[in-house]
């Protein structure tokens, strides 16, 4: 079974409307400056996974950047669930976008901006096979807001992915502070090194990912600097984000990673146990 395509409606500023009816002003700062935030949530076909985590991260980013979220959490939740009804029970990616709103030319923040909020729903893969990675020469600005929050400024990631694909890989590892590894272009990275399960710290440019945070909170992984020495001698690795969950890496640059993968299966199993009201209190259509 596949999700009906295309999805013709979206949630736009508090209402379910046809996508064709959405009009974004040419002076919207999200369009002209990338001045905004986004979250990508997994609709499992029955529930929105880690809804509270995503809303907490969005709220934290909006507060730090001085962007007003125009709706309360309950209204956003209701809108997303209404949009989810179009999936007919099939998994999809919910992209929730928040922009600062319209403003005059220039960088100065408008005093009376009216933020825009948009949610769309797109099909996602049902399974994610093992992936290949290559290190690329694109650096994440580890101390900048574009690194610490999920802003709309993603051109570095677009370029990094293109360079990784040019090297024959499916994703790229971006570097951060001290030329250490920060993350992949679309996910956090975890490596097994000397029987430790390591993920780069936010201070090195890692995005504070939702799955990453859950695994850290459970004590299943730990933050540590990942330099070239660590990367060259890790025995296995995986990527994590809200859509893929936990995804094994089978090749890193020119090296095959065929070490013990039981730990990756364990991490994936832990995330799956969080589905439902006894774990993450997932949001369901009809709740």
C-alpha cells in the first residue's frame, strides 16, 4: 500500500488548505534569508513519533532566535493530526516550517513580524538499508545558530551531500570544530570505537537530534570527540534521525565496516520500544 500521491493539502497558518492555494510573500524572510526553523516528524501511519521532543526543540530554537511561534502546541498537534488523515494509514514525513514572516529589505529583524507556519506530508521509505559515507570538505559552523538549531539555512548540507555523491557515497560526513567529525548531512552519526559507542558533541557542530537525545538519555551512547584516528579505527557505525531511526553504515570512505552489528540492532530495538503510550506517548488520529 502506498500513500496517495500527490498529497494535495497542507496545514497553512492554522488551516487545512490546498497546497495550490498557499501564497508566500516575496518579502518573507524565510524565503529571502532562510530566517526560520523547521522540524521533520515521522507519521507512522498511526501516530506522530516524539511529538513533544520536536516541539521542545522548535520552541527552544524560536526563543533563542527571537521568532514567535504563532500557535500553541495543542493547535499545532491538532493541525498535524488533521493533515495526517490524508495518509490513509501509511507512514509519511511531516515537514513543519516556521518563518519569521515578512520584513523590509536588509537583515534587521522586523518589530511587528507576523510569522508563517506550514506543514506538509510526504511519503517515506518503509525500510532504510545500510548506507555508505564519505568525509567531505564542508565544515559546519559549530558555534553559529545555523549549527545549533534546525534553521532554514541548509545550503552547506546541500553542497556536502552533492560532494559525497560525487565521491560515490550516499551521504557525507561534515566536519566541525578542530576538523573533527560533526554529523552527516541529514543525520547524526554514532561510531563504535574500543567498545565505546560515541557521537560527536554539540560543541563540535553536531545537531541535537531527537533520536540522538533519546539514546544519550538512556545511557546507550556517549558524547565524545571523533577525530580522524577514531574514525579510522572504528569497527562499525550508524546514522540516526527521526525518519530513519537507526541506520547501519556499511562503508566509510574506502573502508568496509563489517564489525559486530548487534549494538546497532540493540539501539534500533530500543527506539522501537518507545512507540506507543507507555513509551513516548505518541499522538494518534482520533485522540
